[in-house]
C-alpha cells in the first residue's frame, strides 16, 4: 500500500511540474506565431533563419499593407542591402505578380514585390573579375563577368558541388560562378559597399554628398574598399565630375561640415600646430570635408583663428581656418 501511495505522489508531482512549465511557456509568447527569428541583421536586430530572410536588391522599395499596389497603403521604404525577415507568406495580387509578407528590423510588417528581393543568401562584394555562367555548366559561358565592387547575393546550393549561384543589384547580373569565389564579406566592407551603391544610384549632387560622407566616416578608414570611393568621387566621372568642378568655382551655400580654400596654397599638417609636419597642400578653390575642429583659438603669424581637421580626397590633416571660408571676421 505504501508503494502505491508513493507512486501516486510521484505522478502527482510530475503532472503539476509539467503543467507549470506549459503555462510558463505559453505566458512567455507574445503571439500565436512561434518566434523563429535566429539570424542577426547588420544593426544587431535578430531576424529569421537564413532561408527565411530576404535582401532588398533595388535602391528603394515600398512596403505596403497588402499585396499589390491598387488600393494598398504605403507604409515605409526599404533600401538596397536591407535584410528583412520573410514571414513565409506569398500571394499573387491583381497585377498577376507574386508578393511576399516581410518583417522589418523595427517590427513593421507588410508586403513587397518578390522580384525586388533575394530570399536567403548573403551579401558579398566581388574583389576580382569573375566569369559568370548562365547555368552550372561550363558550356553556358556567354562572356559575362562580375567586376570588382559588384555587390551580389551568394546562395548556397549543396546539390551543385563546385558551383555558387549569385545575383547582383537590380538582378542586372545573375547566374553561376565556378569554383572558389573571390569575394569580400567582412561586415565593415559590406556596409561600405551598401552605402556606396546607394550613393551611385542618386543624382550627381546627392551622389557626391553621400560619397563624401563615406570618406568622412571614421569606421571606414581601414576598409580595403575606401580607394574605390575615392575613385568614384574624384576621378573622371562624367556628369558627376562636371558638378564637382562647378561647386569648386563657388563657395556659396557650402554646408557647415565643409570649408573652401581661399588662399593660393595652404598647408595641411599632422597636428593643429604651425610647427608640425606638412602632410600635403591644398590650393585655392579646393573644398574639404571637416571631420573635427580645434578646442580653442590659436595665434599663427600674428593672426588668431581656429584649426580644423579636414578630409580631402581621402587624405586627412589639420588646416588653419584663416586660409579658408571659416576665417574669423
């Protein structure tokens, strides 16, 4: 009899314990949908597992409250390179296009046109020219190549050993790469690449502003891709260069984070001190991006003014404000 009572007591304790755990698990959930988000986005936001993420391939994409565009309410904009969670729902709208239900890093949910996103995969930047095949077959080479700085999404495909599927921004280049991929996937470099391509899609004026911001960002100083930004900003760049030269001709409407050189030639030094080493020189008409300024006024050659740390064509140093548009009146 004692054995029976003991067994009964044990069973009762186990039942109550399981019941409490079940209640705690249900209490912890905020919705009926299980929380499957495991992948961490570039800004630290936890998203879904790899097969349930989608990467934006177009410069700007509208998120809407329902599939399609007709009678659909615009919610917000998703930008190139953003990773969103694909919630597993697809629906064909009245325009006969497939739409995906997605969740953004801030928790916003809505619908996007499937063609504008790559489901799964990882962002990478091509480092050297790479042959692109139409299918995972050496007979399908059509002379197309991925070029350095091309940003692509790489897909894993275990069934095609020795081959990697890729698609580029706006799906302009897509296909298969044979063998190892010479691509960059370092977090800082990928973020720079995203900002670079966002800038390249803008108008000339906006493009130069965004490229200058990349150069001025201290987080990108050691990136191996920073020279590509310099090249896009200062080398022969057609319409962009024409805009930049026009800007040099006038210091009107300069933003507060820029200064123009007003003397024929000015020294840019290692420290905010007239006795420090000269790094390089700038000439009249040049425009520099200000990255810092001296804490106090100093006197140089009988003139009192402030020192400014500047970035010019990727090079940094200190310049005395008297020789610039920042001259004290």
